[in-house]
C-alpha cells in the first residue's frame, strides 16, 4: 500500500506540473483570438509577421474640440506585428507584450481634403493572462467493452476552459494611432472548447480602451481544425461595438504549418465590413518560434528520513497538433526499501489552440 500511495502521488504531481506546457509550440497566430492557456513556465516565445492593410473608408470623430469634428479617410498600411510571450512563476500565468509597427498613409476627405502619413508603433500593449478553469475529459481509449461508448461524444467537452486577461494600452504610438485620452486598460475573458482531437472553438470577450472616448467592446469566435499532424486551418469572426464610431465586423481565414516542435509558419486573409457597407481587407503571414527552457517537476519522496528529488527537461514530439493523445515517459519512484527503480507512467497531454489573436 505504501508503494502504491507513493506512485499515485507522483503521478498526480506530474499531471499538475504539466497543466500548461505542450510538447508542440502553441501560437496565437494567425488568428486574432487568444487561448486561455499559457505557454508554460520558462518558455520564451516570439510570434511575428508581416501584414498589408487597405481601408476603403473609415469614419471617426475628433472630441478634442467642441462640437466634435467628423473625420473620414481611406488608407493603406504595411508593417509587422510582434508578440512576446513567456510563462513565469506559475504554470497558469503568462505575461505578454503585443506590438505592431506600421507605415501608414491616410487620404482624408473630411473635414478637408489632405494627406497624412506616419511610421512607428501603431499598437503597444503589455498584459498578463491566467487560466481560471481547465476541464478534464474522459479518456475513451481505455473503454474496451463498448464500441459505442468509446466513440460517443463526451458531454464534458461542452464545458470550456476559462482564462482572464488584464493589460495596459500604452500611448507611445504615432500621431495617427495615439489615443488623445492617454493610456487605457484592456480586460478580456477567454474560453476554449476542445470538441475533438481535431476541432477546437475559442471565444474571446474584450473590453478595450476603457474610460476613454474611444472605448470599445468586441468579441472573437475562432474555429480551428487540424487536417494532419502538420497542417491546421481556421475560420474567424470578430465584431467591434463602439459608441461614437460605426461598428466593424471582420471575417478571416487562414492556415498554419508546423515546421518543427518549436516553430510554426502561418498565412491569413480577412475582410472588414462596417455599418456604412464599406469594406477593407488585411493579408499577412508570419513565423512563431519559442525558446523552450521548460523543465518537468518531479515530486519529492521521503524515505528513511531522507529526501530524493529530480528535475527533468521534457522532450519528444507528441504527434503533431492533436489533443487528447497519450505519451509515455520513464520516471523515478522509490520502493519501500529505499532503492530507486524505474516505472512507466502515462499522462494525457493537453493541446492548446495553435492560432492566435493578433
């Protein structure tokens, strides 16, 4: 019984310590939504890409003067968006820096006809997210008595993982993108449903630029499907709701290719529609790469009034982008005599959404 208890506690400890880390890179790109999961402790990840944006017609109001002045323009912009992500302190906690550098030219038609341009930061936001709840799914591979039970839908998958986000929009931006009201907070709620090993649904609810005249609420719904171990595709819908600016609705699609366990390439395109029946579009592509310094934590066993512990780096490729698979690894467990012996333990891997919000 003592030997069984030690092994049971060891397995529970391994499951808890691996709650966030995945063997394969987990990137937000190329979508705009964000998963509730973090990248894992001691993981340093960079997600960068190039984009081209064409705005057919955009309307906003200048509230620095009274009465407010109507502004309307069309524009073209190209540049790069970069997202730095790292997990520190806790497996469920992630810090991130989201930025974009753009070269944009605007052709105004109101309040007068003129051209304006700028080069520099169009976005610079720092923040952190935390996984509040992670569901546990039934392991159907262990069902051997009933084919129907083995292949039936697990209703627990209807309950999503939930994460929360808090960030700060800095105002170190070009004059074209600077918020006249200064810095502003950003809050979000992220959910994720893994309906199968291949199909994932992510939903984001975001409150941005709060306490300013340019405050906006938005949602993002992203559906991702893994075609193979290497290829995944996604479809996405995003909506913006503002008080003094016409609402926008975006529809995007794209795909990602897993180059290796630490690198992913992606491409995407999206159309933007607003309440004026005007359309804009964005196309882009990029690379995600991580420096993996994650180490598995091994439970400390006490035998004969002495402590035995180890830390082992997690290695190996878990079969691509699929969730719910199993992998086996060798770990160390203590026998009742105090001698160390090898035992095989099995752990269900957790898959995080391989696309982002950007």
